[in-house]
C-alpha cells in the first residue's frame, strides 16, 4: 500500500512539474507584436547613416560625399620603423609555430 501511494505521489508531482514547465512555450515562440517583419525591413530605404570614421550621424548626401573622399584619398602610410617592427613580429610568430621549443 505504501508503494502505491509513493508511486502516485511521484507520478502526480512529475506531471505537475512537466505541466508547469511547458505552459509558456507556445507564447515564447511568437515574436512581439511591435516587431517589424524582416521582409519589410529589407525593402526599407535608409535615408540616414553613420560616419565610418567617428560614428556621427550623417545625411545620405554627406555619407555619399564621405565615401567618395575615402575612396579617392590614398591611405596613410606607416612609419618605416613601425612597418619593420610588424614584419619582425610576423616572422617571430612564424618561427614560434615552427620551433615551439625555442624561447623567442
């Protein structure tokens, strides 16, 4: 008789835990009502942008002008000593991969 009561108690509590754990699963799967669908966002025309340099807000015309300036101006050159240091660091990392037992 004790085994039957124990079995009923375990079965009842496990069903109660299972039901309480599965109550909100259907609601969680739905997106919020104010969420804009991705299909609409893909067709939206973006009229304001951010500067890739400092992140300040720009209009579309300012953004196009900045992109044109960035493409036409040559990139800044590194100091030759810095360039040589980067080259030596890359060689050092390559040697460490080939000869891990050396203390470089």
